């Protein structure tokens, strides 16, 4: 018995059979992708066993028709063949008198007859690590040509590329090539007909090479348009090919429209949406989806029509209209089933699981995820594991019931660099309590994500925003705020809307709070609340209410505190009913420490002791300012007083002004510098504040040197400004040092200190009963 290109595997199976005939058992597991020839190898093994007089027993879901089973002979060797496609193979016996499992036969051996030796040859998706593995891959080029005789060399090479050398897909495509009309280019046909062997955002290099070869051949305009469009679509997995994708997609669309064929235009528009996938083009995406549907109907192309309906679903989801999205999803599922798309049900089920998660129907989402897994494996959908993993990851994050997995996203990032899976890993680190690692990832990833685009871009921005809002620097929070701001009013949608992680305004509100912009934060969170209520998205609503309560708690007004209490109570009620354990833990008021926290001068250092944490900070202005604020909780102290070490200090006489023209020019410049100082203070950017203050000081020094110029006394002295900037810089520098050594105490101080011209320590929940200073 011989199979093309499998001589070594047949030799190893022959050795197994020889050992079995000599009375020794064993196990071989044949693995490989679909179409590699695992079933054919098992059939060849059965023939080899029959020639050696070895009994063959079949087991598993894919067992062929088995001839009538004859009674066992005492000591008869048995080869068990298992073709289940599963990694879970029952153990086989070793050369022992007691078999590990009975053969799959309706006839058991006579109880008096000793069982003979047995061996197992199993076809499985993955190796379990038990037994010898025979891994089947693609055939080498020379042996592949023997598999598909009678085809032109360029067609054989193209067939080898698109099939990966796997016999199953190659033989199927070869039959189609042999039935082509003489005027059909076989390479172009393969470029358009061969399915991609890659998952979403993975590059099928063989298919890309065939598409590039087809694009160089003389083709009719409509065929060329389809080839170029598919090449642009397949290059979506290459994050460095943005400009090339746009050029290919534009050229293809021009050729398609010139051809006048509605089916070609519909196909090219679909590929163009994949290739360009601009997150900002939601309205254009919806309009293009409608054109795809209309043209596909004119062409009688049900498959293209279903793809247009899917794009309609995605665009409605991005725009925040989940009712329209859900309706579009239902139409897509029915249309795709009528078109014979076996994977349509899997796609629809995955999105329905996502919608169930959004609305807080977590048990339903879990059940749908199970259905996706079963249906996807039956249909051979390559993205099944990733679809299910995304749904279950989002469920875990929203419910807060398990530590968010980090390693799967890191593995994905290694396989698909440039598609921002690292951003999701960074957020998972944050959810898992690995704050330091998450902060490092934020700093490393931010420049690349800010300069990117693509189907995962807004999701990656949102994931980094979640990190920055809790532990990021003000500069990182500000950059992410500006990047997300154009998408306010929308939802954070990943790719084909398999995952939606909440309103953009929720992330903007959290970033604004981090930047100490409470009014902007409340405004964004109000918008997120309104959208979540309209959508019936109870988990998002609870999370937004909790975030707004935290912002309002930091404000001074009675109305704000009362509103914060109402928000927290409603968030707690929703979380309790839905089983959002993580949010319930976060909403539980932290109990203040029973004892005092200490901030005392010990020699040349200030020493912090706070509920098991400790830190030593060198003496300086910042630690002394902190001591003054901690000694007077809730009281506002002017920055000028804080710097002077006393109260009631009057500003010194101001410098004289210039003449009217010069005075106006200097006033405009000083006003601009004041605005920049305020912005730097709000952002907590001490470096920017210092740079602005340096310019302002130089300007004031020049005024002092201009003696003899008359004018009225200045309305605003520079000493108060110097005090504000200097005290703010020194105080936050001290807090950063404390955070590095005592994270919990540092977080309390960051949440409790208010800086500006008036400074205050307003104790946030979870702090000490009192400070010993």
C-alpha cells in the first residue's frame, strides 16, 4: 500500500504492526490540519494490518462501514483505529495481559480466552502527549505534482500555494480546474475560488502570492477588479500595507464600476470595506452596505447580499443603534442560510451571545457560547475558538468572577503583531491586579496604537484608556482622550462586532476624571448613562453609574454628594441582580483604618507607616507641604501660604507696567501663559508647568530690568503664580515617590489631594482614621 508523500509515515505504522504481531502493543496518534490525509492514512493502515493477518477494530464517530465481526481467537492481536478528529483518545493497552479498554466491537472475547495484544492508531486534531505522534503537513512540491497530473505547471504551482500542499483541498480544487473552459485563466480562477486557510487578521501567504501572480496576467477588467479587490482584502492581515491596500481597493472599484456588472461591484465593495476598515467611516460603511445589498439583488447573488447585510449590522452596532443592529443580524442569518453559508449560523450565534452579554443575560450568553463552539466545530469554521474565547473573556470581565486571562492575548499578539492584541493583554493585566506590568505596557504601546487604524483600533484605544484612567500618567490619559473624542456618542466595537465593550463616552469620562476635569467627566458619563439606558445595556449602566459616583464624591456640593449616593445605590442594585461580583466588591465602601497613619520626620527622611505599608522619602519641600495639608484635613490653604510656611502672607508690590501698546502685548502673552499653566496643572504635567513658568519668569525679569517705564500696579503678582506651580510640582513628586513604595497609601493620597491656587487634603474613602504628623 502506498500514499503519495507518506512513505515515512507508512513505514512507522508498519513497524507498529510488526511489533503488534510479535505480541507488543503501542500507540500512534496521527495529527494534522483538515485535508492532510489522516483518514486515508488510517485506511492504508487497515490494509497493511489485513495483509499481516491482524484483526482491525474501528471506533469513533467517523468509523467506516465495518464488515461482520468474527469471533476472537485466543491471543489474537488487534489494531484499534480511532478517527474522531478529537484530541481526547481513550488509552490503549500496553503489552500487558489486562487491556486498558475493550475494542469497539459488539462481540466480546470469550471470558475464558486470554486477550491478545492491542495497538491504537488514532487520527486527532492535536496530540495528547501520550504515544508517538505522526504530524501530517503539506506535500513537497515535487510529490505534490504527482498528486495532480495533467495540469499546466503554473496552475500546479498556484494550486500548491493556495492548498498549502494539503491533499484534500488540492484534489477538490484540481477537479474544478479540469472542468474550466479553455478561455478561463486557471491561476486567476484559483486566486478567486480558493478559500483562505487563515483566520481573521492572519496572513495566508500562499493565497496572497497567487493573487499577486494573477494580477500580473492578462485578464478581463471585471476579473481583474475582483482579483485586486481580494488581494486588498487579504492584505488586511499585513499592518504595514495600509497604503497598498487603499491603492488596490481604489483601482478595483474603478474597474468594477466601469464594467457595469452589479455582481462585480457588490463583490468589490465588500472586499473594499474589509481592506480599508476605517473606524471613522461608520456612515460610509452603512451606505456602502446598502449599495452592496441592492447590487447583489440585481445580480441574483445571494451570498454577496448576505455579506452586505452583515456590514449593515456592523455599522448599526458602531453607531450605537443595537435595535437596528439586532434586526439586521436576523436578516443576515436568514439570508445566509438560504445562500447555503454553513458558517452563517456560527457568526450569528456569536453576535447573539455578545448582545446577550450587553443586556446582562449572562446565562443565555454562556449557553450561546457553547452552541457557537459545537456548531463551529461541525462546520469547520476556523475562527470558532477565537469567537468563543472573545465571548467568554468579555463575560468574565463584566461579571468580575474570575481573574482575566492574560497569556492567551499575549500569545495572540506574538502570532499577529501590529493588530493590538497587546492592548487587550494590558487591560487583562490591570484586571488581574498586575498594575506595574499594565503601566509598562501602556507606555510601550501608546505611540503605535495612536498612529494606527483598522478593525481593532477603537477597541485597543478603549483598552489602553481603561489602563490609563486608573494608573496611567496624565500625558497618556490626555493623548487617549483626544484620540477617542471624535467617536463620542458611539460604541466601542471590535472588528465584525463580535465584541462590544461599552460606550465611548464611558471611557472619555474616566479619562477626564484622571485629568482632574470633573465637569467634563460628568458630562461624558451622563452621555454614557443615557445611551446605556436607551439600549437596555444594564451591565454598562451599572459600570457608568459607579464611575460617575466616584467623580461626584470628590466634589464639594451637597447636591453632588447626594447624586453620587443615588448612583452608587443603583449601580449596587443592578450588580447584585446580575451577579456582577467584581463591581459589587468595588462598590463596597472601604473601611477606614482603625489606627492612625504616620507621616513624621525621622532624621533627614520622612517616614510613612500605613496599614502594613511603609516608605522613606528624603526631606524637602514636597514632604513638608504634604505634612501641612495632612495636619488640616478639609481646609483650603493658599499655595502662597503653604510655600511661606505661615498664613496671611501678602504678595509683594508688583512690578511697573509698560506703555499702553507694550502693556497690551505683554498682557496677551501673560494670559496665554496663564492658560497653559492651568492646563498643565489640571493634567498634572509638572514638566510642562516648569517650562511655562520659566518663560513667564524670564518675561517678568525683563520687565524688572526696564526701569523708568510708568504704569499702574499689576492686578496679579507673579509670586502667587510661582507658589502655585512650585507647590504643585513638589507635592505630586512626593506622591509619586510614595506610590512607588506604598501603592495603597499613594492611591489614597492621589485621590484625596486637591492642588491649585488653593490646596486641600480632602480624605477619600479607605484612608486612615487620623494622621499622626
